[in-house]
C-alpha cells in the first residue's frame, strides 16, 4: 500500500472517529441539559463521564491526526521525489521508446516497400504461372482432342480394315515376291489354306500368258519405280482361273525405302464374263442393228453403216446434223419434247415417223437410251432403230380398211335400229313397259319385234346365234320373216308363228343340204284384248310372269328355230293365262342371265335374276328399267 493510499485510509478512519466522538459529546451535553436535576446521580455521573471521555477522545484524535498528517507530508515529499525520478526515468524511457518506434517504423516502411516490390514480383510470377497453366490446360485439351481424333481415326481405320478384310482380298508380298500374308477372303476365293499360299512366290498364282504380256512387265516397272498399279489380272486358284480387279500399292519404311507390296482385289470373274458377253452382244448389235449416238443437245456423233443406210446417207453425210434433221417439219415440236425427256435420263421407245436424206417418209421402231457418266448424269443418247416402214404401211392400209368396214357396220347399225319398233309406237298400245337393249357389239344378234293386228298385240324377243355382223344378218332375216308370217299371212297363234319361222329359216339358209346350223331362240307373247288372255310360246326362250305377287317362269320348247334337224317334227306348245289386274310379264334373251362379272367374276344366274325380279316387280316400269340397267355386269 502506498503512502498516499495509507494516508487516505487513516484520514477516513480518523474523520469517522472524530465524527463519532463529536456526536457522542453533543448527545451527552444535550442529555445533561435536558435531564439536569431531574436525572439520578448515577445517570448524571454517566452522562458527565461520557461527555468528558468524548471530549478527551476528540482532543487525542486531533493531536494524533496532526502527527499522522505531518508524517504523511514527509512521506508525500519522499514519494514526490521518487515520482519525479521515475518521471524522469519514464521520460527518458519514452524518448528511447519513441526513437525505437521511429527506427522500427522506418524499418517497417522499408520492409513494406520491399514487400510491395516482392508482392508485385509475386503477382507477375503468379500471372506468368497462371498463363502457363492456361497454356498447359489448352495444350492438354488439344492433346486430349488430338488423342480422341487419333482414337477415332484408329477406330475408323480398324473399321475400314475390317470392312476391307470382309469385302476384299488382301495379300502382301516382300521385295522378293514372296507372299507374307493373305486374309481369309483371299484364301476362301482361291480355295487355298494359309499354309499353301503364304511363303510361296506370287508367280505360282499368276496366269502364264499374263506373265508373258507387256502389261505384266509394265506392272513390274511401275512397282520398281515406287508407283502403284490398278487394273484387271487373271489369278490361278486351286481349281479354277479367276479374274481380279486389283490395286497394287508400294509400302515404304520410315526411311522411305520400299518394304513390301500390298494387293487389294475383288473377284470380278462373273462381271468379266458378263462384259465379254455384253461386248459380244454390242458387237453383234453394231453388226446387225442400226445404231447411232447423239450428244445430250441432239448433235450427231457417230453411226454404224446400217443406221446410215436406213436414212440413205453416205458415210460422212450426217456430220453436222441433229435429231431434228431426221423428222418432218410438223414432227419437230413433238421430237423436241421427247428429247427433253431424254435429257432427264428417261428411256423412251416407240414407233416414230421420220424422213430420210431425200425427204421420203420412213417409219422406225426406236429405242432411245441415255448413257450416264460416273455421277449418274446423262451425257449422250444411243439411238437403236428398226425400219418398220413396210409393216407400218401395211398397218395403215389395214387401218383404212377397218375404218371402211367400221363405217359400213355403223351404217348397218343405223339400218338395224331403224327396223326395231320405236318406243312411241309401243306406247300407243301399252300402258306401262320398258325395253332394255344393250348390244355387245355395234350391231346385234338380239332384237325385239312388236306389232298390233286387229285386237291382238304381238311382243316378241329373239336371240340369234352369233354376235356382231353374223348375228345382225340373222336378226334381219328373222325380222323380215316375222313381218311376212304375221303381217302378210295373218298367222296369229304363237306356236304357229314359231313353227313357220323355223321352216322359213331352214329353207332360206338351205340347211337341209349344207353344214349351216344357224338359228335363233325366240319367245312370242300374244295379248288378246277382246278375250283378256295372254298367250305365250317359246323356242329356247322363256317368259317370266308376275300375277298377284307370285313369279312364274314359263318355259317354252328347249330347241330354238332353225339349225339342226332332229329327225322328227318339233311341236311348239302354247301357254294361256288370264289377264288379271296388275299382270306383268317379261320377255328376254339369255344375255342378261348368262352374263359374267362382279367382284368374283361369276355368272349372274337365274336365281339372282328371279330375286331381283321379286324385289322390284311392283315398281313402275321406268324405275324397274333403271334398276336392271345399273345391276347388270
């Protein structure tokens, strides 16, 4: 504890002591004044004693405090002196410290300056290192990319080598001509084992005639001069001779010295034989067929003598000509269109009219073949021609004759149609009816006949043997005979009409003493308006009758009129029916029922016809006609 601290502590204690003593002295004095004579002697004695003791205590404490204060001042002087010395020491120390600090600060500033320089150098080195790292990274990436490319190239190379080994023959020779390696494809095609081929000289497997040729010497010279060769050679297999298309490639060492030769080849034996055959065909074609070549613009290039002979040109007569010079003026536009199609690569053949060197028209059967280059682009046209002028003239003659015949047949058709009853003439006597007349040819062997005599209506359907012109002649004979029997001779019974028609045809065609067997099937219906009766007789034809919703097939005699004589008189029996209300009957030839067609190409047939009739027999005749028309094959 320092002097100052001890003195302060003492002063505080002394002050407290004096304050306490003063309080006691005052309290004792007050108590004496208050009690005075009232207090007992003992109490007064105590109070006076307390008052005296506290007073003494105050005096003692005062003198004691003064001594202490004096001693305190002395101590304080000593401490002040000590503090002054310490202050001087501290000031000296502070100056020393300041100088030291300045020295340290100067050193720090120098070190910081050096450190800044070092940091700048470090930053520069760091940037250099980072640049080197980036360059290294990029180099590494490039190496990786190059490695990937190299791996891909190696993989592609392996793939190519595998593909080559699978599809091509590969064989290696050393400089002495000894086979050092051959792949499985080579062994398989030549039918040698690996041991039989490898280690042998390649001369053992080359055709002798080829080895004596100038081409073989050229190949050896090329290889000696480090030049490869590509071409066709004949190789001797184990049991056959084969043609190969080969590529001979020299292989060099790192020092660029020739080490070995690699042969890559394909077996072209089949193609070679085909080419030989093709060349023979071309040679034959050029020898026996007219052939010419034109460029893509149509300019003449060359032609064999046969082609020149067709157009009657001399050997050099077609020089400078084009394809348009070989056609007439009116054919040039069509020929230009044809040539444009050829320029696109289209093959065209057909018959064309041309003109020769003297302007004379000639007909040719031409085939135009575009020839393509390696890029599949047409670059010239080969024209193969055959002179068909004689045949074409004959065809034109036949065509003209056919046109004359067709004109005659069409005129005959107009005559035949004019002989048929008109719809108007029939409508005057029939309330509801239809006619479905569809000839197979221009003129027909089928016809229908209609007449009214007195109170009878005659409706007849006839099917003559034969079609076209022969049938039409028979129909005219039948038509005129019916006019004679009914119109002139007034024969009205259906069976008698058929009988007389039969006899008349046999007589007219003299069938009793020749091989003519023509005839006709006929169905005759006679409506007796007075009696209200429908009469029918048939010879080969039937009638379909609809009454009260029921359909009945009324068959006539099985044999038609005319034709063969069976040795006895034929009886044609009539059939009679009362004309009830809504009675409908249908006469027809066999053409509708016997027609073939539909999705399955089957016969229409009686069963189907009856079902069609059953379904539509109640319709008006015009509607029924439309249905029968659209239903037929």
